[in-house]
């Protein structure tokens, strides 16, 4: 018999796929009926996703944020919730054509990893587990939003300058709006990234007796933080705008992905969990 959390997870996967198709249809056809349906399907899928998280929490007895499957799943849920909030505030459904497929791909990636729950390792039985991981994944989520907005900006700018842009690009929010929202997202994500490093250091001192050991995960988190700090310097002090800062946001997100997922495959000696 299939476990309840896995059943909810599969419903989530199907819902995110359906919502992705509908949001892409909104962008390409401006179908209002598809727009209304997409929101409700995405909301329903997010509720199923939250149910999967809660049922797994109950069955394991600890917050399911440890394995790669659990971390990717929770991250995708945060991305969807963040998008639903942005859509509610700004009514920019076109952004959903980019963010919703990312959530679906993330959940699909999670589905290929080991779903088996294992007993919590002693080092993870700490109050810092939910605090540090939740803060870290929140930072990654907001930086994901900034990345998508920067990509939209770069694609739209290139197409509009070519003077042969497809009508789809005229349905996207104005360039200035994309740049402003991306900057706001980075400004929100940066304090969370700072807190992620700080809480990680406090947890490391409790677990290993040292605040900083230049573990690959710690090092990459610092690299990510420095990229976004450099972004703020160039944006606020030097005065960079437009394409150049958008590419920095893309670079920052590449570092986020490597910090989140890539470092794990280096098999670091200490930080071998999410």
C-alpha cells in the first residue's frame, strides 16, 4: 500500500504539471479561463504538497528537511507559495509560466531520489535543524524568484531590442518592473542568507566544537553571500542597472544551486546532509 505522504506527493506532481501547462497557455494565448483555472489547480497542488509534508512529519517524528528528497520537495513548496503571494499582490500571471515549471521540475527531480525515511542522526537532533534549514531554504526560494525575474528581464530586453519580438514578450510586465522586483527579491533574500550562515555557524559550534571549518557547504554559502554582496555594491554604490545586474543575479542563483545541491555530491566529510 502506498504511503499517504507519497500519495500526496504524486498528486502534487500531477498538479504542478497541469498548472505549468496552463500558465504557459496564459502567456501564449492570454486565455482568461486558463488563468483562473491555473490559480486554483496550483493552489490545490500546494495544499496537497503541504499535506505530504505534514503526513511525512507525523510518520517520521521529525521535520522532513533532512534528505535530498525532503529538501527539494520543501523548497518547491516554498517556491509555489512565494509565487502565489506575488501573483496575489501584483497580478502578474505571466511570471507563473516560468516559476511553476521550475517547481514541477524540482518535484520531478525529488521523485527520482530515495524517498525512504531514515532515523534522524544524532547530529541532526538539534533545535538548529528546523531553524537553520528553514532559513536557508527561504533564502534559496527568494533568490529563485529574483533569478526568474532577471531571466525574464534579459529575454524581454533582447527581444524588444531586436525589433522582431514575438507578441508573447509584449505580454510580460515592463522591463523596469522586472528589474525593480528582482532587486526587491535580492534585498529580501540577502538577510535570510546572512542568517543562514550565522545559524549554521552556531550549529557547527554546538555539533563540532568550531564555528567555521571551511567545510565545502560552508564555503559555498559564503561564496553565494559574497556574490550578492557584490551585487548590492555595484547596484547601490556604482550605479549598475539593467542587463549587468541581471546577469549578476543569474550568477548568484547558479551559486545557490551548487550550494544547495551540487556540494552534496562532493561527499564532504562533515556537512554530508542538506
